[in-house]
């Protein structure tokens, strides 16, 4: 599987631009601010239907334009697929439109029948926050992996969030005596059903990841991922009801899940990388997570994901750089950097030079 070309229209800083891509290594060079990461963001959009950095999908639309699109020509299983994601503000020429439209070979598709066609894994400097950052960032990481792997997870996750929103609004109404507590039951049942599916898939990933880290290479064998699910049952929902009514939000369930990474080389009980790991150990933990993600996707789908490396080599020491470079031979890879000297690290690389408009 490889992406043969990428066409951007009114996407971020691009008005209209087509990039031809090599099936192996593509190095995107340019100064900061010329749009290197925007190119990777477009590929990520084609893969997962969302950005890896924008808070709102409409931020991808070029200033002053009504819509944007990213198109990719994908070769997979000896077939070509023309993938496209269109983004709007929800209205064009006075008519309401979806903010996102998914097309495959120029045919409009539902999100369900679009996602999973192109699989990708992104490495970026901000990944360190998978160790040191908030639980929500780690939950987003899990959703990113599992949503492109299986539509059942993506659907369960979407329905869970919808039920959670409705339940939280209803909690306020019940507290203010504008609704009856019994009305919560419908949304409780939706939460419970979808939480079971989410929990099942998340456990699958952690079981795989820990076995992978144990077997992969010596440095990674010291790492362990500790999944901390927040159990959700009807009994626990009933028990937390008074607290939830007071807060106006649901305090338990997969939206509160977290995980942390430990390194057994850290002495005594101070093994959590977030609190006690060195910067180098934290980067090793992040690298272990991303490697586990790559191999989990390959194991479950028998497909090789694209690697998107967003200016990460300046963040890695030589040993970790070598480890990332060892992956590249078996994946189509798009690398961004502001350092022209990086060309010397590769042979047969396709160079894409970007300049300030």
C-alpha cells in the first residue's frame, strides 16, 4: 500500500498544489512556517478523517475560502483508489452542507465505509505529552489507533460520546427538578452497551502492546503499559448518581480511562515515567507506544501503515534515530525537516523542497 500523489485545494496555506510521492522515502524540506506539517496533516485527514493538531476541523480551510479538500491517489492490493475529504463551514452559497464529506473514487461514502482504507501512524515532537500530558491526550491516542482499525470501535466511541452529552444535560435538568431521575435510564443503557465494546478493544491493544514490548528489543523490554479503566456498571452509575447530579457530569466510564508507562530500571516504587523518568526514558516510552501501534495495525489488518515523521529527528538521540530509520525500509514514509543535512541519512530519497510563498 502506498500513496502515489496528494492534491490540496484551499488547505491551510495551500491554494492548489499536487505532490507526487515515492513509494518508499519522501523528505519534505523547508523553513519553519512553509507548510511541511500541513502536508502530513492532509494525509492524516485522508487516513482518519480528522486533524492531528487542529481543535476544529474548519481551521484546515484556507483563510477567506468557503471549503477545502485533500485528495490522495492510493495504490493498494493492485488497485487504485481516489480518496478525498472535503471540509466546509457547514454552508455553501446559503445552503447547509456537512462539515466533512468523504469520497472514494468520486463516490460519496459514509464515514463507516470510508475509514480504514488508508492507514497511517504519525510521529511528532509533541508525542512526549503521551507520557507527561493529560489523560485526555492518551485517550485520544487510543481512539486514533482503534478507530482506524475497526468500525465497531469507531461507532461505539461516537455513540458513547453522544449518550454522555445527553446524560450530562439531563443531569442538570434532574437536579433542577425539570426532569425525573428515571429518564436517565435510556442514556445509562447506551453508555453501558458502548462502554463494553470500548473496553474490549482497549484491552486488546494493551495486551498486544505489552507482549510486543517484552519481545521486541532489550531497551523496550523494561517498559510496561498500565491500563487504568474506570469501570462502568448500572450499580456504579447508581452509586455515583448524587455526585453526578451535583457536578452536572458523569464521573465514571471510558471517558475517564487512563494509562501510564513504567520502566523497571527506575529504582524502588518510583517507576512511572511521567513523574520519575528522564527525558530520554520518556522519549523511549513514546517510541515504544508508536512502535506498538505500528505492529498492532500490521498484526490486525495485514497491512503496512504509512509513516508520517514530523520533524522528530532533532528530538531523538542517535540510538533512537537509528531505531526509527530501521523502520523505514518496510514502510512508505513521509518525513518533514528544516535541516538539509538530513538528506545524507537516506539513500534513494525523493526530495520535496518547500519555500516561503
